[in-house]
C-alpha cells in the first residue's frame, strides 16, 4: 500500500467559472490559473503521482506550456491515474479538504464526490470531500 499527498492553492477572481473536482459551481468568482484552476483536481493529481513517486503535476503539465492554457484539469487526473495503474496500483480511497470561506461546499459535495469517483473509476463512497 502507498499513500500520496497533494496540495494546491489558487486565487479567486471575479467573472470566471468556478470549477472544483470537475464540477462547475455557481459563484460570482472562480479560481484563476493557467488551466481551468480546478484546485481539487490539481491536488488530487499530485497525490496520485506522489503515491507512486512519479513526479508532480508541473513536470507533466508545465504552466509555461501554452498547450495547457485553459486546459480541463481532468486531463491531468487521467495522466496521474495512468501512472498509478502503470505502477501496478489501484486506488482504495481519496480524502480531500477544501479550505475556503465562500461558497459553501456542503451543498455540492455529493456532486463533486460522484464526479471525482467517476474520473477515477471508483465509487462515491471511496471519495471524501469536506
Ligand atoms: Mg493548481
């Protein structure tokens, strides 16, 4: 068994879509970034890569590369998942903690858990978002 940790931080900006865990959440502000700013999927990507010592998100998808401008972060998770599988592992569970004042995540957590589970090929009961 191996365990990986991921961490990320993005700045809120007015007038851009807020995407967390592959789910668009109604909000006047979104998370800015070179890609779609999906902070949860970025941290998840790093956790998966870290678990199998396969580098980090910046190594695969450098922000200096214009190919990843506005990219859907699902691509990053898919690459990390491939690395986990290539190393001969399967995901048992994912736990995540979001730190933000607004918007409240509770009303959206089931949708996020379901989406993340779908991306990873596991069940929502194996994904925690709090
Ligand atoms: Mg990021």
